[in-house]
C-alpha cells in the first residue's frame, strides 16, 4: 500500500527514540508491504467511522485513514498518541471531522 503522513504524525515520530522508534518504523514498513488492511497486525477499524483505523504500537496508538483509489489503496497516518490520550473526546472530534 502507499503510505502518506500528516505533519502531526511526523512531529510525534521525531520525538521518539530507542525501541519505540524502531517499533514505529517496523509498523510503517509492514503497512507499506501489506496488500490490504486485513494483513496488518494490531489493526482495528474504529466503530462509528467510515474509513478510520487504529494501529496499536506498544503504548502508542496510530490513527490513520484509508483512501481507496482505483490504482491503489493509500494509508494516511494522521496521529500518533499515547494510549491515555488516544481515546479523548478531542482526538475523536478531530477524527470525525476528517472522516
């Protein structure tokens, strides 16, 4: 699949180091190599959303959108936040607007 990143996601990744950074890189590579969403591990579609998914990476949660084109599927990584912040109303309101 094709992968794109938001500025927010890139800023969050730049703050990581060590094992967490390696885990995020591994997850991104896995996403690029996957042919569809079903092949991603620790991935779930969010209830109440049309095209928003969540990937679990240790204590972090990566939220992304899937844009299905005729040519290929594109995954747009939007947010990378700690588990405690992942389910706040603020994040869900932003995701609803973009969904």
